[in-house]
C-alpha cells in the first residue's frame, strides 16, 4: 500500500469510472457463467478475453504472483480461489472477485452467486453480505470516518447471526489496487481516517455463516473458513463526493 491516502483529481476519477465500468461488466459476465457443469478456468478465460478486448488489463493477473485474471472461491472458500479444472456443481455458491486496470487506474469489485437453485441458507447469506455493503456505504460520505463504515457492516452482519472475516479488509483503490486506508469490516464508530471528497475506497464485506476464523491453503492464496462453513463476498469501488457516494463499479445487476 501507499504510505498516504491519495485524493484523486477529476481526470483520475474519470479514468477510474471507466475502469469501474469494465470491471463491473466483467463481474456480470462471470455471474452469468456461474452454472453447474462450468469449470472455473472457463470463467477465467472468458473474463481475461473480455477485459483485454475492452482495452484494459486484468489487474489480478501476475499481482503478487497470482496466476489468473479472476478469483473464484467456492462454498467455504472466502477469497483468492484459483481457477482451474474444478467443475461448479448444482447449489455451489461462487464468489467472483475481479479487477481491471484502465490507463493506469484500477476498478475492483466482487459478488457471490449460486449455481442453480441453492439452499435458503445460502441465499440468505448472500443477501446479508450484499446488504451489509450498502449499510456501510451509508457512511461513505465526507465527514464520517472509516470506522463508521466498518461498524455499520459488522453490526448488520452480526445482527443477522453471521460473522465478518477479520484477517482481510477493504482498502483504498486507485493507481494501485491496494492503497491506504485499510477499510475493515468490523470496528468502532468515530475511529480511523476521516473521509474527504476525492477519496476512492473498496468496501468488501466477507461474511461467514459460522466463525470468522480463516486459514490459507498450501497454494499460498486460497483462504477458507476454519470450520468449513459457507462464506460470501461482496465488493464495490466507491468515490467519496461532497454528497452521496458514487459506486464506480456500478452495473444494472448490482
């Protein structure tokens, strides 16, 4: 991460809007491909093709050595699932995390989707995870603090009987995928950096049905719940304005 919070200029914000549009469209494409019988590497291949055809660069590919253009995490995998020959099965929940870089600026977003029907338990987990983002976004306004977002996410998730992952957090986003400040999904209101116009942050609740403890697999990337419970992930890149926050990774199926 950068050492300081970077305020974006109007031109940089325009570049981030375009990066966000491409990234959001890539997430939509992945969502449409999450079906029984599809392999995760098939989705990765199509996402790579779409991003490059759009004139952007897949941000994740090669980032810290990551070997793919999208993270696809299934069931008890929280984040950083590596695409491969694994076949998606009926009822699996698949978390899609994707980034695209447009003229040096990054869009970053995620969502969790069910292959086929799925259980009511899985549907509710996904709903709560998505809504927790919007609960946090209510405080993504100039004058509030990062901790206000964090607390709103945690309070909503825990009120619904779930837990928020603590070892991985949201972050600033811009010319680098991970900038200051960190944006935890838990914490106390009134703490952390104050939000100001021109800040761009990625808010990304990671929510488990069971405990919040996680572990990293031997591949050095994939993060799973320790207790094997289902996990969901939802993320958008947000611009802090002098009024309502703007979702840079907006799409109609948001």
